[in-house]
C-alpha cells in the first residue's frame, strides 16, 4: 500500500498564545508606560549627557498625545538655555547617492577628532501605510557603536521639506546633551527640500557623477541653497567622471547671485567607501563657520531661523488644535461624505468648517 505524500503547503500546528505570552510582562510594561514622568529629573539627566534620558525626551517631544505636549514643552524650555552651542549640518541628496555611508564615514572622522556627534536621520513615511523603515542604525553599524555618537531615526510623517515634525526641538535637546555637531540626514526629496535649510548652519548637497546630475547645476532650488556640493562615489572607474562633474558644478555655481553670507559655495569630490576627501569636506565646513562668525552672519542666520521657527510652530499648533476639536472631527466626517456624493465642493466644505 502506497503512503500518501504530504503537500509542501501543509499547515502545521503553531505555538499557542499562552506559551509565548507572559501576562505579567505585559502588565509591567503597561505600568511603566503609565508612570508619571519627572521632567526635572529628565532635564537633569540630559544635561549630564545621559543618552537614555535624551531618547526618552525625544520620544515625548515627538508624541502626538496631547497629554505629553505640556511635559515636552517643559523639557524643551529647561534645555533651551544650554542649547545653541553646536554646529548644525544638513546633508541631502537623491536616494542612492550614499547619504548613510557618507554620514557614517564623516561621523567617524569627527569622533576621531574628539567631537561628539548626533545624527538625526529622517526616513520617508509611506503615504499608504503611514509606516517608515527607520533602518539607519543598521546601515551605520560602525558609527552606532561609537560612544561619542548618537543616531536617532525619525519618520517624516506628513511633514514636507525632508525633515520630521519635531526635528527643531530634537536639535535643542541634542545640543543640551552636549553634542558638538548635529547632522540632519534628510529624506532626499530633491528640489522641494527646503525646510532643512531653515534649521542648519551649513547645507551640504551630495551628488553623483554620470547620473545626469550635472544638468541640475543650472537649475535653481536646492542647488542654490547649498553651501557646498560633494560628488560622492568618486572612486574606481567613476573617478574621472566625478572630476568632470566637479568642473561643471563649479562653473554653474558662478551663475548664481552672491549669497548674503558672502560665501562662495565650494565643490569637491569624495568617496565615503574608501574614506577619501572626507577631511577636506570638514575643512570646508570649518572655513565656512569661521568666515560667517567673523562677519556676524552666523548669528544673524540663527536669529532669522528662530523667527521662522516661531511662525512654523504657530501654524502647527493652530492646525493641531483645529483638527483635535470634537466638533470639527464630527463635521469633517460629514463634509467628506458630502464631497464623496458630489453635494459640496472642497472649497465650500473648508469654508464651512473654518467658520465653525
């Protein structure tokens, strides 16, 4: 008698929930989440360079829970007098340019110089699932193990401009924790990436040679905002193309009007993989900081950014307060149904809701 063969698709018994779930652990976790947060203790720990406290504070600041807002504001206010002592560097570039690899090599270069480096890595959020990968710690394996480095991935959410919703506040907390250099790695959205420029001292644009990027040099937008352009992956067979791209970008930058800082943007080549040209980029940044500090532009720019942050904070607060009103929530649902049934227009619905 032949034995019946089992199908490869046959379902086997899994592990029951009771065997893998510890109810006591779940209860303990819930209790920890409900513990009252001591803001004074958290502020004190941050000022003492406690990374765990810094991470907790950033999580609190990023929370959309209205209950956390008050505590988050207290922490930011307590940290503010100890902020503004770092160099803020924004790094952007199209996906595939090697931002993470560059930042890891650049970050290691800075820690070897005795700097404490915080990397705020902004990951794009899915417009469908609303999720983000947040895998920058995995990609920066060497830097994440450096005791003088701190990497904090954040989701961009609905925020435009390549940054996260609370990036500005996170910068303040990192500065209070004693980090000398704050690096903001943006999502790399291209020409529309402008918000990061309003929160950094130096804006570095990474480019690729031989990818059609040379033509972007004659366009305005993100190129115009860059304080330096680095052509990455300048190694192997790509080295000649990188040198040619450097020449093209240098010519293109001279077409732009002079910056308020009187700084002429520099173009250089580098290879993050081979750790070549990284020291010259830090040299360019150091020259920029020295030049803009001497003519007081550095402080003027910081003040202008603070004014911009004020307006942005007001807009965000108004938007949040509006959509969190119970009356608005109910009426918004009704108006969306009316739009779906072609009984009103988006403009009429918006006018109605705003008049409430």
